[in-house]
C-alpha cells in the first residue's frame, strides 16, 4: 500500500510541474521562493522576465457567485498555477493579491491538495484543520461546506494567524480513519462552525486555497 501511495505521489508531482524549461522551472520552484514573495513583483513584465513568457498568461478567472475577473496566471493548468490580481489591471502593475488553488480532479471528484509553492507562514495546500489550529494557538471559525463560500475561514479569534494578510479555504478531500459522511453533513450550509467541534476534528479538512493580500 505504501509503495502504491509513493508511486501516486510521484505521478502527481511530475504532472504538476511548470511548463517552462528546466532552468526556469528550477528557479520558479526553488523552495526558498515562497508564495508571498510574489507580492514584491512590480509588474507583469518582471513576472515574464523571471518565469518566462510561456509560463505567464492573461486570462479569465471565475469567482464565487458567478463573478469573474481578469488575472495573470502563472503556470496555468498545473498544480503550481497562481492567480495574480494587479492593483492597476490596465498596466498590470502592483500586485494586489496572489491566490493558489488546489486542482480539482473531475473524474475522481476530489481536490489534489498539492503544490510546490510554500508560504513563509508554514501554511500550504494540504495543511489540515488540526495543523492550522495548532499554528493559531486557539480554535478558529469557518463557514459550513456545500456552497460558494463553504470552508472559508472567517475568524482566527485573536490567535497567532489573526494578523496575517491571508485568506484560507478548506475542504474535505479524503475518507481516512473511518470518517463518515455524517460528519460532513453536520458541517454543511451557510453557518459558522468552530475548528474544535467534534465533527470538524474528525473530518479534519485541508487547505485547498490560499490567497495572500498585499496590504
């Protein structure tokens, strides 16, 4: 079983690499280059210079409630895809925020919570609810699942993560340890739940979206 898991992980990692040449990919995926460092990029021209024109695309991104926006996409179509919103969308200057989202496998109907990108906050795709609570030092509040804003963390309750310029979205991505769908059902809808609720602890959803805001 462990051998199969390792093979699966190797497949995901190989499928999630950037589209550039080897030198550009190594530069982009250097573990010391955390996601929040992209906030220092001055404009799209600098982004192209650093990561290669073939890895930078101006495209439509879809938001909650049917809204959409134009965004610069870095490594489009891979597990390393990052959405970059500019303060000036016409000149594509000044990063407003960067967003990393887990890819969704429509065949398996589940998220692939993996990316080479990290953050300087020790939070990444796949970070669990329990790990976030430990990092925060206190329970936090999140919205129930099953709708456009489902799984978004709304309040860190004055914990260590409260002052970070970060927005996180969690989802349930597996069925380990005998977790039943009844736990998920108990955390559904436009309601607020606590991370230390028994159902939330058993479900232990993971981070599937990270948005870092340039304040």
